[in-house]
C-alpha cells in the first residue's frame, strides 16, 4: 500500500472516532462506513477494485 | 544500523521514534539527520509561506538546511540524505514539569500549527507535547520533522496521541482537580481513553466534549482492539476529507480554551504575602542576590523554591537563562501566567520538587533526561529552602550540600536557623531530636567542606544567614 501511516499507531478506533468528532459532515462519513459495510455484507452493488483508490504519495 | 557505539554518542536519546528524522548534538549545536523521505518533506515545508510565518511568529524553531555533510553519524536506516540545524532551546523541559497553563498553551500551539498546516496541504505526523519546548514563558514547536504532505482522505494519525498526552491530562486537572504531572511522569504515552473514561463521574459525562472524545472514543477503541479493520481505507471510501480534521481541531481548540483549573489557595500561593521578613530584610536579601548574580555573571541560573519568582527576576537581569522551580504547581502556574503576559523569554518556570526530582525515563532510561543532565547551572539560588529539604523532606544537611556541590557552580543559600519561626514550625511536627544535624554550626562546617564561601550576611536578627559560595571541584 502506498500511503501507510507514520511511525505511531493511530489506533483504528481513534480513526473511526474522527468520523464523529468532525461535526455533522463527519457523522455522514461515519454512517456511510456502516452503510458500505452493510452493502458488502448483503453483497449489494458492484465489486470494487481495492487497489484503484490509493492516492499517490 | 551497524555503527560503532562511539559514532552515535551525540544522538539525542529521545528522538529515535521517527525513522525519517534523528536529532543529535555536536559542540552545542542541535542538528537533525533526515532520510530521503524526511528531506523531501522538509523541503516542501521550507518552501511554503507557512514555515516563514511560523518561524517569524516564534511558534516554530528556526531551522536551516546545512550544506556541509562530513562527520555526521550514519544513524538513519537507508542513509542520511540531509542535515538541518535548529536554534538551540536554552533548557529542555518535559510536560510532567509544566503547570496546567503551560500544557494548555502547548496544546493550543500544537492544534494551531496543525490547523494551519492542513490549510497549506501538510499535516503533522504525530501530536506529542514532547515536540514543544519553552523559551522562557513562550512555547515553541521544535519537531520540524513532524510535517509531512497531506494525503487527502486520510484521518489525523496523531489524534489518539493528542488525546492521551494533551486533552485527557488537561481534563483530569480541570474537571477532577487531580494534577496531571504524576500521570505523565508515570507513563510517557499518557492516559488512555478507557482510563480517563473510568476516572470521570456521571456528571462529567455530560460536560462538553466528553461524549465524543472520551466515551465514544473509549468504546470504539475497545471495539477495534481485537478486530481487524482497515479504518483508513474504509473512511477514505466513505468520503473522509481533511476539512473534517480541521473541524475536529477547531472543536478541540474551543474545548481546551474553555478548560479552567480552579486551584484552591495552597500553602504557597499566599506565601509571598506572609513571610516572616521585615521590609528591610527583604530588601537586603534582594541586594545580596543582585550582587551575587552581578559577580558570578552566570549563563544559566536555577532558582530552587522560586515561589513568586522575585529572585529569579533579579538573577535574570544578569544571566542568560533562569529555570525557576517550585514544588507547588499552583505557584508555578501563577508565575507562568505573569511571565507569559510580560512576553518573558528568559525565565522558565517548572513544577519541580527538588526532594523528588524528575528522573531519567523511557527507553534505556535515557529518553527523557534527569534534571541535572540537561544543563549545569553556573549559579543556584536556594533561598528559604533548606528547612523544607532537610526537615520537611528529611534529606540530611550534608547530603543536600553535597548534591549542590556536584550540580552547580556557584551557590546562594539561605540558612534558616532552627530558632526561625518557619523552621521551628516544621521541627515541631517531628519528634524531639529527630533532626540532630539541623544545626547552624554543622551547616556551616558542611558548607565550608564543599564550597569556598565568598561572603555572607546575617538577616532576621541572626535567625537567617545568606551565603555566596563557589563549589569546590
């Protein structure tokens, strides 16, 4: 993966939390994380190319 | 790294965590070795207007890239690609020696720099108060190696560290009136989300900021402790943007600005007002310190038991830097606020109890240094202190003077005789004969064995005596 985090462990929980601590727009992102998980669980939608979205660093 | 130990001797022992950047000192200069990635990040920062602004405002340590490349230790895995030189910080201090207001100012500095970095397409890769130092009463961000290019869609990697080392310690003190210093001294990583959650009461849970930064944070952390999740990838695909980090940072700034430590009146905060000194004696004492500072012309002064900082200020007129230490956090907080309002750049107030001084901490016991290792004072002031050390703290008079002999050049020490009301009060709390060495003749003998006494002056009708003395090698 091209864009790893730095030398500290940011903690997965602390990262997801930031989709709650950034105001209304952030909560939208948080809900979307769960919406995507639900879709994936129900096998709805087209399969994704996992590597296509990593941005250059 | 395959270097011989000798070539690594100048490396700053606390700087090993970031593989792209390593600090080392050489002949009093502070240099930073960079990896290829570190060098690229530095050049992006150096070419941005933000860098000039932050340095100009005194918020970021002045830094230059060096052209010379010889004789630098090969302490970067993959090779040293570049070297920077930083302005020297006069005396290194750590968050467990700061007062509430100092940690708060350091937190706001960190957040302000992060917010502005985000607006300039950069981010800080960590969020630790060890990246902040004080020049007098002014905080300055020292970790130039912390800046890196922003990768859109990624959350703030340093958020957890910010909470553990800045936010939770401040909440602990503001909301529970529990001093954060022992917690930060106890763990260099700070307080975890679960720990602070367990410390807060039901009422605290309704305070602003608790729900997200503490309660939900702790819950999410517990939830993902065992579970594999690519948080970064999931957030990115759900549309996470750097504006959300900015919003979070602004929220944290607001929260931290509103925190307040309502310290009660401690024994010492009122001390300046009720000393046993007559006005005449106080003036003679000030004059004695003035003459001592003028004759010793010290680079660095320690004022141990500084209280209101009256004598630190006198010494600062003749010295380059003064470290004003007191065991009472409220006293230090008050002194810091005053110095900050005066824009002081010479006097560094620290919350230090000299009977239990900050030890060497961290990896190999050298990541954070023992107090005397951070700069030997040319002059130390111990005014109205020895009765607290020797009677209150039970340190034998001879041992205290020996410690001073080893750790200072010159010394101004005030002997507080057992007949003095303050010493008498402390002695009265102990059993009879508990401090057989607390005697004027014994003190003078111990002092003369370890120091050359230059002059002395009797105050308070013989109950107190000031000495200027120079340490015997």
